[in-house]
C-alpha cells in the first residue's frame, strides 16, 4: 500500500531552536517526539533565504537559477510542475493547507493540482466571521512598531492560524478514507508578527538569557550586514526604549520561542489526528522550514540579509515514517530541493525529469553516508556554498564599491560564525577552492533549453533528460525583483 505523505513546514524557524537539536530554552516536545519517531538531518539547507523563491524550490525540486524566482512577487510559472502534479497523476489526493506564499499572478501556482486548498485569506474569512481580526501576518494596515514588537495573541490556539490549519488538515485526512494523500501543511509562526497564544507565552520566563551572539562584533562582515545591525540598534531599539533597556529584546526573544512552541503544539495535534485516523504508521512525515532567521543572533531581528549566515540558510529537517530509522541523526549535507525526489522515491513513484534534487532514501536507510558534496543557497547577486567544514559566500566584484568582499567560515571550529576568514592569507587556498566549487556547481546544475528547430513551438527533448517539460527563458529575473536599492538587504 502506498504510504501517505505529510510535509509540515514552518516559516523562518532557526534549525538549532528545538529541544532535539540541543537548544536549552526552546520547548518543543512534539518536534522531539517526531525526531524520536524518525531521523533528523542536521545539515539541511534552503535554496533561498526568502519565502516565495524557497517555496518554489521546495514544491518543484529545482534550484533558483533554474526556476528563476528570487523575490516575493512574481507571475505563475505554469510551465513548471510541482510534487502535487506528480502525486495526483499517480492516484493521490493532494492538499495545500496554510501559508502558501506562492506565485499568484494570475492564479495560485499549481492550484489545479490540489484537491483542497486553504490559505491565509481563507483563515481571515474564518476568523472575521467569529468577530475577530487576524493577528498574525494579516493586519489591514502596516504598523512598523507593531510588526517588530511582540505580544500575546488575543485568540486561543484553536482560533489561531495554526489551529485553523490543523482542523482543515484533519478534516482532509479523515475524508480521504482509504485513498493515499499528499499534503503540505504550512504554518505562519515563528515568522513575525510574534503573537503566540497565551498558553505558550506563559511557558517562558520574562528574563530569558539572550542568544550568545546578540552583541557580536560585526566589523568583519559585509556592509549590508553591518547596516542591518545598525538598523536594529538605532532604528528599532530607539522605537521601544532607551538602548540600555533590554525589555524589548527579551520580549521578542521570549515571543519567538513561544511561537515555536505554538507551532510545535500544532504539529502534535496533527500527529494525534493521524494516530486517531489509523494512518500514523503508514505516513511519511517531514518537518522543515522555508528558511531560518536571526531572531537576535548577531544583533539582527528578522532574516535579512539571509545569505550571510547559517542562522538563515540552515533549516530543520526531520523525517519519520515506514522504514525510516528511529532516533537517528545524520550530519550529511542535504537541501530542501531533495524533498520532492525523496517523497516520490519513498512512495514508489517514478522519477520526475524536472527535478534538480536527489533522493535521500539511501541516506535515510543507512545505505550511503552522503548524497552530495555541496549545498547552495542563492540570492540574485550572491551565492553561499557549504562544503566539508566550510561556508563560503561569494559577492560579485563591485557590489560594495571597490572593496573585495566575501565571507568564509569554518562552521565546525566556529559554529556561530564569529570569525570571517575571507581575507586570512593562510585561508586563501580554501577561498579559491570554494570559488571553484561554486563555479562547478553553477555549470553542472544549470538546466538548458535546446534551440528551436521544430514546428509549432516544439522543442526537442534533451537526450540526458535534463530539459524541463516546457521551454522557458534560460535566465528569468522578474521586474519586481530588480529594485536592488529598495530590496538591498533582502536580495543580495
């Protein structure tokens, strides 16, 4: 019998902020429970530090350089299939429930491949019908202070976005009866706004110890990183209180951890629903995130500039289900794009010729020790590559004026990335090797479209199966993403 697939995703969850990852403060009994049920991949990386392009990579299994999305506003890529397309073609019922944040012009990407679809507007209608306004990523007007501050939600968990999503997902699971399902269940939290339900806020003391690097010296970092630290210190801190008062920072840190626990509770509710439906033992369950976030690490509140740090590029990745070893951790490099081929492989479905990722099944089964030598996170004008014990960030010449700018960290010896070794004379061989590996990766993974030589717009299929189903421009950067000045901190 084909296993069910349930991919549960949070938004902006730092990979280290779970009890099962050794974090001393995060209260995550259900993430810990899932890790005990399966295997936690400790070196998983997002393809992009921004929501929409990361989610396009997750659903399609393609690198950003191939699907072309680098920002949060873009037209629908109707030429590009998703894992919903594949699973529905093979008899699965499919659903996307929760925060979609997908290309939506003129319609939500891949909506025709979903048997059920509930997202943020559906939740807004639900909660307004109950006489409330949505209190998370749904405010009718943007308020700078409100967005960056933290507070207890006025809504109980059941009426939160996560509570709504779990209820809809539960209904869908029970409605599938004996037909297999493939679901993405996507939560808002712990992304800002930081508004956990009171029961989770109350779990954490007010005087929490701040992250180890929250006052870290940023003098050896690139200009856009230093600018964001200054922005936090001079613009945000000044809004709330004098700089020597830690009340705002501690309130944010507490609320962020409480938002993780809020989402953890939703995860637990969904695990319980699967068990009640008699489907837990035959469901592959994956917990992950679109990207990480700083959350006061390095003195930065949110995720920009994401390309600079493991805090944003590394993501949680827990796999549980039939045949997956229990209670294991695997330190091999993996990427979010590996989700698509892995769930297809575990479900016994054919391979997809549009996918760039690789199946992690041999890794999860203990048949191999690694499936790739590099993991890459992309922005439009910068790329970060992880290999061996190194993390290297390449910025093109001239991005920061005449200064030669780059980043190199030994993440084994310096996991908090406090020492940028890019200009260290003794590390120049590593810098050169990192740049060579990045160039090799760009060339090796680049998809191509053959020149037109057929009739009626037909393109010949590449013999190696590397051509996508339909032809599209080799390098698409949407106009909405080219406002480099406005989006500097997010998109470089």
